C-alpha cells in the first residue's frame, strides 16, 4: 500500500478536493422547500458527474415522485465482495439566515478552537455533502493507486432531510441493482478528533405538525380579548402538558415497549469521554435539563424524547398589531428507542394531543414522517474492519456509541437488502449540523478519506480468510 497516498495528502491534492467540495456545497439543494426543486435536481446531475469522474463505469439518475436518486457502480470482479455506499445530497434549510456569520451556500474555511487546521463553513459541509464526498475521493485514490479490492456501488438520494419518503419503494423495486455484501454510511459523528467512535445505534423518529384553530378570523384584542379562546394560549398550554414534572413524556403507553437499560450498558456509556462543563460552555448554557434519573449522554442517545421544533401564529412583523390570532401552529418531533414503533407512537401522540384541547378550538394533527430505531450487532466482519480502520488512522481504538439522531432508511436497508449497515461518521457534535454556521473540519474530511480506504483494505482481507 502506498503510504504517501494514504497518510500524506499533498497541498495540491488537498486544494483540488476542497475546491470540488466547495462546488458541491454551493448548490442550495434544500429538499424541504419547493422553491429549490430545480437546485435539488441540479445537484443530482452534479453527483452523477462526480461519480463518473472518480471511476464509476455505470451511473444513472432515477426519478421518483419527489427528488432524484443517483446510482453509480464500479464492478471490478463479480466474484469479489460488494460495498454499497449510501448518503444524501439534500440539505436542511439554512434559516435563520441572520445567524450565519457567512453565506451558507458560499463556503469558506475558518480556523476554530476545535479545528485549528481549519473547517469548511457552509450548509451541508458535514451533513451530508462533506461526508458523502469523502467516499467519492476515497474511490478516486484507490483507483489511482491500484488499491481497490472490492466492488463499489453508490446510492445517493435527495430526500433524507424530509424523511426519505420515496427511497423505500425504490429499494424494493431495485433489489438486484443494489445487491451488496455490506452497506457503508457516513452521516454520523465521532467523539472527538483524538478519540474516534463507531456508531452502533440510532434513535427512531416521529415527526408531527399540529394546528389549533379558534375563531374564523383574526380578532381585535381590545374588542374580544378575555372573551374568547386565544389559539396561541391554548397551544402553548397543550404543549406544556406533554411533559410531567420529571420531564417524562405524558402520552399514554409511550414507554410501554421501551426496553429497560441494562446496568452494563449504562456503565459503558459512563466511560465515554465527556466533560459537562465543556458541553455547557460550547452551547453557551448555564444548565442542562432532561428526564430525571439519567445522565446527559443517556438522555441524548438512549432515551426517547419529545421536542417542539417550531411554533408560530399571529402577528410577528415589525411594530404592533393587536389581534387574537385565529390559528396557531407547531412542529413536534419525538426521538424513539429500540422496540418503539413510530407509527404507533404517532397515533398515540395524535389521540393524546387532541384530548388535551379545551372545548372551543379545533385541533388538527398531521404525521409528516417517521423512522424505526436501529441497533448494529458488534463483532461482524464489517464492524471489525471499521474498528481496525479507525484504530490505524487515528492511532487509538474507537469506542462504540449510540447516536441520538435518526437515519430513516437504515433499518429498511437491512430488512429489504438483507445486508448489514456500518455507520462510519467523521463529524463532531459541535459541527452545528441543522443549525447556522454548520461546518466540517479539514482534519475530519481528510482523516475520513484515509479511514474509508483502510476499511476497504481490512474488509477485503477479512473476506479472504
């Protein structure tokens, strides 16, 4: 193996890769906003072109009812093992724009305390364009240096940030096209740049939207105030009743199928390097909060949660407008743990929320999308290859950890394609994904490429034995 390629990226090579990634980030592929549909489709074309450049000898863009799915493959020998790389090219909306220090779609490099070598700031830099692009560049380097020892397939979608509604049907219809021995995904994080980790579990998701309606029109607050229900007042009171005094979720039977946490699992989590003061300082908060009886790491990874993601209604423009609004809205998400069924939880939320409403208002509850929780078994060939790759590239053995986020399609992949998923992320929790000033460290980007190449090396060696 050519160590100069593996471990010492030349300045020229670094500049080339970074400039290409900048091109990728500059396209505002916001899947949640229909105003950006053309840009999302433009990004799909960019991805297909990039896959051709790095060595894929077969590529195709598949249309769906929503945004396109890009497929690419390089089959060097049908007898060899095949790795399927999954990722997404769509990004979260950049709002609120005013909180960005720079244009979210005009990426720049800045040095930070955690990224002294520099970090790329821009929407999608970490989630997931930067991490997808690591796989493209890993394939390019393996091809250039004769290191590729597996077949490779790519499936890069444009709807992950809105629930991957059309991906499951695509996977079911294209099982032969997507046939593989292992699925590799980089859409998660590591503990730190000196302590890598392998994500061995994801929480599920139930994403809801609620509407509370009062009078048929906005009302003058002087003429009607105190005499009729205010939908915003009602909505906020209903939301406040979704948690009890111990911060437990009050939906009936919500915890019914939650598997009790084993003592040894809690002990394992307690060994993960974590400094609460640094955590609070990085977030600029004075105190943490959550379900009574659990640590911050447990609350954010292995316990179910319910959060209000947005709330609006009435007049929010400049100056004053004295009204009682006719409508109030909120978006609410629930993160779920193993054994919880997101469809059952969504129905339970709807029934409970409607029961919280007083007479005099109309309540509508909409389920946007959901995802099942995921747990990865330890000790598989893929897991061992990933562990060895992290150990070699970082110089320290990775720690297993559960991720509090969700990747909707992961459990579906395992069920339909009957192959294991390995989650090899390289971002940091502090990279502000889904938030203003999202960024991805240059160290993480290049270390990711190196580790991915090592994964192929160890995976192919394991399968020869």
